[in-house]
C-alpha cells in the first residue's frame, strides 16, 4: 500500500499534520503502508495536477481541497480551503467520512488527532507534545512576541528550520522524525543543526532588516522586502518591533511567487476587527480570519505594492475612527 501525502510545505503545522496523519494511517488503517510526501505551496496559478495523486491512497493535509477522484483523504482548517466555488460544491455533494473540514481548530494537527480518535479509535499519546506545539505555533498562542521571536523552545527552532530551508528534503526528513522522536531530540540532530544554524543567523539579520524597512502608521505595520531574500521571515517580528501595531501588510518576492502577507497582532492593544481571509480572497488569496496571504506571479512587485496599498488603506480605517 503506497500512500501519497500532500501537505502544506515549509509550515510547522503542515509537517506535523503529515506526521500525525501518517502515524494514524499506519496504526489504524493500513499497517505497513509506504508513505511518500509532496510539499505544496500557495501559488498564483492552478496548483493541483492529476499526476500528483499517484498513490493507492492519496491525502491532502493542511492544504486546499482538490476535486480529483483520486483524492481519498482530506483534512483542513483554513477558511480559504477551496480554490473555487465549484470545488466547494464538489465537496458538499460528494461527502466522505475521510474528507473533513473545520475552521474552528487552531491547527490541522489537532483536528486530525481529534477525528482519528473519534472515528477510528486511534490514539498516539507520545505525539501529544507535537500536537500542543502545532496548536501554539499555527494558532499564534504565544504568551508574548518575545517568546515567538527569540526562539527558546525546540519547537520554535524547528519552525525556523522548516520555514527557512530550501526545497522539501529537510522538511520531509523532519516529518519522518516527528513520528517517532521528541522535538528536543529532532532539533539536536546534526543534519538538522547543519541547516538550522545558518538559518538562525539569517533570522537575526531579518530582525534588523525589518527594523530598518518597516514603519507603523494608523495601527498598520508595512514593509517591502524586495531585494532581501527574506520571504520566510518570522511573521511575529513586526509586532516584536512595533508592539502598538494591530495589522501587518508586507510584500516579499521570491523565485516562485510575489507574496503579500497580511497579519494581525496577537497581543494588539485593540482587538482586530477585520477578517483577513475575506480581504485576501478578493485578490485570489486566503488564509484565516487573523492571518492571510496573496500569491502573485514572480516579478509582479508593482502589482503587489498596489494591492498592499489598498489593503493598508482598508485596515487603517478603524484605527482612524
């Protein structure tokens, strides 16, 4: 039995979801199955090709829905889970006990743990710490910005390695380790440290770059990282530097997309009022109520700046009122 798992790449919750899902399938559905992984990234163009679903079973975790007949498992918790209205309708009229969607969960990992226990009686207590940290990281449940940026916990160090590494090789290696090792042990492995240490130096540099490039006005923190190769920066740095900011709108180009990141401060002095997923969906993006993103084609920096300016204007309204 060959199980293909498509997961949200360069994302702690995406990796943890793939790890927990694999343990669940091997433990309760297909003992002895072979697992192969494909990291998925949000792009401006269509992201699903039929050739991606080459397993005996095919799963998507922590990522958008596909209407392919070959898709046999799906777990997601993002508000913007469907690429189109047609996909949403396909999900509605083709119900499956193996395809699940619930935006109330802080992390997809927790959602998989809950549903695998309720429907299949599967439990993996040794992965409780993995689920705990997926909830903290994906749900931005940190006690303060310092905790999120200064990277004291092993899970935070792993998040840096997962988000900042090039390609999918390290992430998929970590997915395998997550299934059988504590997080503190994973981050200390030589092959992980080899990637982590230069990324940590890059993280320190990103704090300085964002300090130089960012400004806060009317409660909105803005910056443009063109020319700095820092798309994978820690998304809490803006609030670490500008604690009075309520929202962040940032442009960050990369080799495969031009990204507009839209976020809200978990420790904001006033409660964020806007649903950021709704705003991003208007421009072809999506996400959660408190954090979202829009992906354009590479080289579309001017269009990204135009969109970012429109969003800044919208988010600034309640701050001026």
